[in-house]
């Protein structure tokens, strides 16, 4: 079975009156396991931007500046994990702790959770 995987960050993610949130704004590969977390973070970021801005348009620009960068980072993480886990699979059984740590460092050097640094 072959399942195509897609990843994308919509840019721009906002206009004067519309904001893309959740998977409408950023689709990351399932390797990240971050869909629900990303949606919650998007909602919190939008709420925070709306509370802190003078106008809805300014709030949407603030939201877009924060979440587009996070979305790009999450898409990058998904691509790195895809390479490490699917495109270039490891000999997991033959690997020691240092080898495993090196694989994860290459794949997830950003240390992201839902696009947010941890």
C-alpha cells in the first residue's frame, strides 16, 4: 500500500479579515503527531493576538507572524522525521544508545512540540 503524504504552509495565512488556522494553515506529515496540539496552539495564539491588538487586522498580522514561522518549523520537522523513519530507515536492532541519540538529533534538532520549541 502506498499513501501519499503532503506538507504545506499557506502563505500568507491571513488577510485583513480572514485567518487560516489548524490544518487550513499548515499541514505537517503525520510523523510529527502534532495536529491537535498545533490546532490548540493556533487557537491560543489567535486569542492572544485579538486581545492584545488595537484592530482585528493588526491582530491577524501578529497571529500570522508567529504561527507561520511555527508552521514552517513543524513542516521541516516532519520532513526530517520522514527521512529518518521512512526514506532512510535505520538498523534499529543493531543500534546502541549513542547511535539512537545521533539519529534523533539529526531528525529533531529543533526540539519542537506542535511547532513550538520545548
